[in-house]
């Protein structure tokens, strides 16, 4: 089993490409998995949280400038970049509004997994994730109104439910177990990334399968929507690297990198539905979901390869 988990982790990029093609060509398995995406995300958060204890969380909270900067990057430059890419690619259409909403969304729940795989500060990424999700009901509608002039209703039930059931409870449980039974759970430290990779692939299959009709329904224009998503995603990596202004620590920079570049696409539809806006506004988030789940393993591969070439270096 460990050999298979290591194999999947080591070749995650190709697995992601294969699962994406499978979900597009044969949506049925993904449609079957789609209702389980929430529980799978919660399981992923629990698994990742088993890798650090309460002391690691306290160390992150001792430096409030880190979470503050993460929130600023996630909701500041990324919101503006969402608006800019939306205008550049889609003019004044609903897709442009959707791209703006995408830029204003909080960090994706799966970001700590990618941080773990890239040998970054997982505890820091988990704290960033929780804080950004908690702030989103108050910040996202304000940013969307400011940038588009469109009022956005807050789906408090969906956001709070995600925060509590998918982020907070699994994280608190995982940290508590690791703190109380550290020696036991440390025995499996080499397996968490591989097991998380399997869950990541299941989530991807569910996302692609459930949205295959939307992704393929745009025909050739899907390439334009995908290009806009890719531009925003790549810009997110650049925004994350701006954390060099306050830290040169490699593990911290990796936490910022995936915090800024990944967006919680799942709640975009909830915001749109609660506001009774055109469903097309949620479409850029669907494309972004697939794009970020492909580029993230590629970023992990590049980061780990660089660390392998310079194993003694702490600075990025």
C-alpha cells in the first residue's frame, strides 16, 4: 500500500491529467462522486492536520503579520487581478463579473495538502485557510460591489457550514490527535501526502464529472475561459511570492504561494444562487477549479525538484 501511495504522490501531475480526461470523456463516475466532495474535503483537512500539533499552530499565531499579509494578498491584489482579467477576456459580460467574483474568493480548502507535498509550512497554510474562509462572508460581497456595482447576497449557511464542517472541525480534530498521540501518528508521516493525493484525485473527478457539460458546452470558446482562469492562477503564484517582503523562509513562502494562487471555487455558485444572479457568473470558477488542480501538482514538482537540487537551502 505504501508503495502505491508513494507512486501516486510522485506522479500526481500525470494522474491529474488522466483523471481530468476521464471526467470529461465519461462524466458518470464524477457525477456519482460529486455529492461526496464536501466529506472528501473534510477528510483531506483531517489528514493534513495530522501532520502538525498545537505547538506549530501557536508558533504561527505568534506572528500575526503572516496571517494578515495572507488575507491582504488573497482579497486585495487577487480581487483586482480577477477584475482586470475579466475585463480583458470578457468585456462587460456575465463571465467578466464571474471572473471578478473568482478573484475575490477565499483560499481553496485543498491548499494545505499542496503545501505539505511541496515541503512547506502546513500549519501556517491551515491557519491562513481558516482565517480567509471566516472573513469571506464579510469581504467578498463588499469587494464584488466595489468592483462591479452588483450587490451580492451572502450565503451564510453555505460559508459557515464549510468553515465549520470542512475546515475547523477536521483541523481541530487532527491537531488534537497529533498533539495527544504524537508518537503514534508520526509513524505515518510518510504516508499522508500519498493518501491526500488519492483524495485529491477523487475530488477532481467529482468536480470535472459534475461540470463536464458546462466545460464542454462552450465549445472552442472554452479555451478562452480556460485561458482567463490560467492567467489568474499564474498571477496568484506571483502574488504569493510577494511575501518575500516579510520572509525569506522557504517553508513560509510555499504556504503563501498556494494560499494566494488557489481559490475556493465551491462557494461561487452559492454566492450566485443566493443573489439570484445569472448562473453564467459561476462558470469562471468551474474552469478555474480544473486549472488550479492541474497547475498545483506541477508547481509542487518544480518546488520539490529545486529543493532536491539545493537540499541545504532554507531560503527560496
